[in-house]
C-alpha cells in the first residue's frame, strides 16, 4: 500500500477547499490523506470520509489544554475524529522556530492520544552541498524519536528543504538512497515530499524504498492530484 498525502498548507478559501475536496478521487488500494488548514478539517472530513479519504492537521501542540492562544491540542484533533497529524514540517521548523525538542514533545503527546503521526525530516541545501545530508537527517530522526518506543502509528516524510516548493525535486535515486538510509535506522513507512507533480510521481513511487508521497503545490490542483492517485493505482 502506498500513501498519497496532500499538504494544502495555508492556501484556499473555504469554498475553494470544499470544491477541491469534493473533486478528489478515491483509491481502491492506497491510502489517501488530506491535510487542509485546521479550520476546515472537520468539514473536509465530512466531505471525503465516504470516499475513504483520511484527513489530518498540519500541526498540533504538545499540551492537552491550557492558556496557549492560537494552538490546537491532540485531544481536540482526536475528538474531531481526524486521523493524522503532520509534525516537524520544515516550514514549522523555519518560520515558527520548532526545535527537535519541541517536535519530540509533540510526537509523544500525539501518540499518547493515539493519533497517527507523519514526522517530517529533511536537510537544507547547504547540508547536501557539504555532504552532511545523511548525518543531519539521522540526527533529526534520533532527536524527534528520543524516548518513543511504539512506532506502529508513525510514518516518516523525507522532504529535502531545497526541494520544497522550488520545482526542483530530489531525483528518484537521491530520494531512494535517503529512504534506504532511514529504513536502516528505523524501518517505517516513508513518504517523499518536495516538488512532486503528476510528471515525476510515477518514477518516484516506483523506487524500492519510497512508500508514498507528500504533495504540496500539486495537491491544490484536482487534476494533478487525481492523476497522481491514478498513477499510484496502476503500480
Ligand atoms: P511542494 O511541498 O510539493 O509544494 O514542494 C511539499 C511539502 O512541503 O509538503
């Protein structure tokens, strides 16, 4: 089974989000997940649950409740019947200063409420240029998962920062090589993310160690996202 996930980030009006969700096709054999802006998540879940499409949130806090204006907790996500949380996306690390320690706390809290977690890791361009990409990703993984002993609800998304939203995807070989490296550290389901589109999805998905895709820009266009779902169906 492959996982095809849509990260809508901070895009779309409510009406556009409803229209997009309504037009996404289901899959008979793969797992499809949408990560809309959290404000829309319950409504989007209502629209797609009959198509067996799962819905998650792009971020969650590490406390159950309290005076944390603007945050949402894992209990809120769970009680809204949402299935997944993305944790540690590079945009959260860069724009909202999330450290590995914060990410570790979020993962533990989300797991304690039985949520499925997709942990995002990935090196920056300078790390790759200095041949430090394996070391950086390994450290991110070890720190994020420190003190975590139950892995059945965790997936990893490998998203090299230099490939996100740049139109410059990692080559299937680069991605596969990193996925292989990660699987040797921890044998989990690993998604690739970073400038995936309907033209490069098939080759990426055909790699031995690539178990799915996390798609930003191309997931905002129903024809592109549906095409990727269709390609995955035929593999
Ligand atoms: P992109 O984003 O597909 O637009 O590069 C991927 C992501 O950030 O999850």
